[in-house]
C-alpha cells in the first residue's frame, strides 16, 4: 500500500470531526426557509441597543 492509499484508508475510518460551537435547536432546522425563528426585536429593543453602543461610537471617532 502506498503512502497516499494509506492516508485515504485512514481518512475513511477516522471518526467525523467534532461540531464547532453549540448545538443548533431543532426549531431552526424545521423553520421554513427565510423565516425567522423567535420574536423579532421591537422598536424599543432596537432603540435601547443603539443607545447602548452610542458612547462606544463617540469614543472611536
């Protein structure tokens, strides 16, 4: 067996790589394509997020 054939054989029998990151909830896989999972942020939430980063943006000008 050549070195290349040995590498191919090893790759075939090696366990699959571990997943990267946290597991994905089943709801994400079952959601229709293009449809968001969970509630969309309200205007108050978006405004609060913008206000939260405003001091950081001013500091980096």
